[in-house]
């Protein structure tokens, strides 16, 4: 499974955050989804740097 994190809109106007094919969280506003994506990316970077 890929570790790529992405945000995709859904048919109901909310957004879903994915890691590879797995859904991490759904039902968010675009801003919430982008912040969640950024937080996960920052945590992954911190772990990689440690």
C-alpha cells in the first residue's frame, strides 16, 4: 500500500482524506481535510527525521 496522503471531494460536498487506498477520515470541510493532511505529513516527516 502506498503512503501517499491525498484529499478528495465526495458527492455530498464534504472531503475525505486517504492514505493509499485506505480512508483515514471523511465528512470534513475542505479546510479541515487540508489541515489533517498537513498534520499527518508533518508527523511522518518528524518520525523519518528521528
